[in-house]
C-alpha cells in the first residue's frame, strides 16, 4: 500500500510539529536576542580580565625590577657607608697618631726648656755663691790684715778672686 502525502499529513501530530517549530523559533529568537549580546558581553569581560591580568603581570615584573634595583642600591649604599666608615676610622687613627706625636714633641720641648731654665738658675746660683764666697774671703782677709778694705780694692779683689775661682770651684 502506498501511502500518500495526504494520509501522512492527516496522520501527523500537528501539536508535536507546532511545539517543535515553536521551540526552534524560541531557540533562534533567544540566540539572536539574548545569547548573542550575552556572549558579546562575556567576551568583552574575558578580554578585560585578560588585560587586567596582563597589566598585573607587567606591574609585578616592574615591581620586581624596582625591588631588585632598590636592593642593589641599598647594597651599594652599604658598601659606600662601610668605605666611608673605614676611611673615617683611618683618618681618626692618623689624627690620634699625630696628636700623640705632637704631645711627645711638646713634652720634649717643655722638658728642654725646663732643663735650660734649671741650668740657668744653677749657673746664677753658682755665680751668687761665688760672689758670696769671694766676699767672705775678702772680709776674712780684711780681718786678718786688721784693716778695712776700700770699696775700690774690695771690688778689684772680688773680681780677681771670682776669675781665679772660675765656674768649676764650687760645683
């Protein structure tokens, strides 16, 4: 038996066909009206997030580079500070050495001056002692002779006695 188009059309479930057609029309409408803008929005959002991630990675790389540079600068500053500290310490040692040397030289100079002054005082004392000794001798001679010595004779005798005694007699 041959079934014709008429029989097939009459036997079809038109409700099912209309439901399938309505579903297909709904899917097409949703795709066109709702899904397309939603997919575009999701794509735009995905691109934004990818750009943000890319910028964050670039910023992280830049931050790491800056951190590395800062650490290198800090190390260089520490090296310079140690060099300056070492130089300052060396200069301080040199200043201390010079101060000690100057103090020694000053002490030597003061000691020489004191020795020279002591020698002058000693020589003056010896001269005074020689004069006193000479006067005693002249006075003793005057008493022995039993007469008074004139001032001119006294002075002449003192000078002769002092010159004869010399610097080594009383020392």
